[in-house]
């Protein structure tokens, strides 16, 4: 039990029929999966369910996107990774699917079709309303247990994520357990804490920053990337029209006056870049902020990098979320890569998902981190102090209904 969440330790799975919700949503071109990180992350849970009869529910992308496709390739990749067959079935809850579920033998795994092909999956409904959906009502009588291991999607109130706990004993898998434990330590663990927030999603960084500063969780917050440029603007630094436009394009959901007041209140704990890297003559050039003129800021500068390298390793807990610059261009990867290295030297180091996780893997530093989250939105919401709806539903029904049974 973690954070009042029931886990695989709280149930007997051997010989049971288990409905397992995973998040195997992966970058794809045509039918080719480009990165199997999310698929690999579920291996510990699947290994613990080797003596069960397992049916997997999962999704890939969403309607309207180019990579909204079947889970055939995912089943093939999972088969390769596990070294055992994962049978793909191109439907979700037809009579044919139900018959196959009933015939499952111990040790067999099937993967049902992309659950987002089913229109009711993404409707905004409560757990109790989703529990009455065709998806849930057709599937649940055929299972003994529901296991949610899809941490990356746990902030969504979708049928496959919240609809089963009201009608089926439900626990979380090992990946969810790992993520919740690590991120809870960040928020509630003892010691000095520092957060490095970057990237282009200003609202996301603001949500985390509000939580960790207002509740005195973080001693310091270092801002880089577009969010760093935004607060430089608010503090009166001239960053040039091209960078102002980028900020304006990225600040949806954020109020300037509110953020100015917030910055004034916490400016002794908010650290902003002191220089920047721009492109000049096809090369990286590190300049003072006063010398940016109207060149696009592509990375933090050498002085800011040096400050991060000196300050961050001294902290007991360090968290990085969002890149410091355009790390996909090797000329401007230095800030992100050096920030990651600095975080890895802290007592407990966490990479908060999204693009910065990709950067950590590129330079091979992920294995030196205490925890690398595979989630984007769910991780941000957790660090912002918000409840994840899919986990709250499991807690609620375990306490009210299933723990007694």
C-alpha cells in the first residue's frame, strides 16, 4: 500500500483473470514504433502476472492524429520485449473477444484493440457513469481483478481508467507504484530541494512553481527555456521581439499581472538566466542578455550553465522538468545536457517526463538518475499538488468496497 493506494501486494493474482490497463502510447511513423520506452516500462508488472490470465487495455494517440492507429505493432513489440507471445485482437468487447477472454489459460496474454477507437472512452463522465458504459459492462464480468499501470494517463477521467474500480476489485501496477513513490518523495521527503523548470509550456511550469514555492517545498526554483524568458520579460529585461512573440505564443492560461505579483513575492527564491546562447553565422554564440537584440534565444548561456553546475549538486533533492533550450540541435544542447548532469549529482534526482526524459536518454544519464518519469501531464499534475482522478477512484473504492472483500 502506497499513499493509500492498493498495489499488487494487496491481492492474489495467480490463476486469476486480470484486466490490465497499460499506457503503451508511443511515437510512431506509419506502423513503426520509434521508441519503446513506455512499453518496456510495464515489464515488471507483466512479469508479476506470469501466473495470471491477462487481457491488456491500452491506447495509441487520439482521433484526428496521424499516429492514431491499431495496437498490432505494440503487441508485436511487447512480445519481443517479454520473450513470450502477446496475442493481438482487433476488437475491444465483441462476442468474439469475450469468448477468447473466457478461454484464456494461465500465462496467456492478449492485447485488445486501441480503446480510443471506442467513442465513449473519452467522454467527460464520472467513474460511476463510465461504469455503466458498454465497454465496462461487457468486459468486467469476465475478470477477477483490474490493474491500472497506466500512470501517464491517470489524470484522465476515461472509461478504461475510471470505469472499472466501481465494479471490479482494483489495484495499481508496479510502474504506477514506482512513479507515485518517487514523486511523493519529491513533495514530502526531507531535505533541501531545488526545481529546474524549463521548456515551452509556461502554464505547466507555473503550476508546479506555485505549488512548491507557496507550500515551501522547494528552497529554490531555477527557470530556463521559454518559461525563463517569460519571467525575464516580467522582471523588466528586454529580450527582443522575436523572443517576446515566442513567449506570447506559449503563455495560454497564464495571467501577466498575477505572475508579476508572484515573481515579486518569491523573487529571492526564483533564479532566472543571466545570459543566453543565440545563433550567429551558423554557430552558437553566448551573449549577455543585453546583447540578445532581436536574435532568437536558443539556449541558456555559459554563465547560467556554470551557476547550475555549481549550485544544484549541493541539494538533497533535485527535480528537472523541461529542457533549457533547443536540445534537438546539437549546437544548443549544452544547457539541457549540463543541467541534467548537475541534477544527477544531487542526493535524490528526478527527471520529470516529456522532452527532458528524451534528452536524458540521448546522453546516457538516465541510468544515473534516482527516478526518470515516463509521464508528461500526469507528472506535472502530481508535482502541482493535484489529485490524479484514476488513482483517486481506486483509493475510494478500495476503501469503501474491495478491501473488505
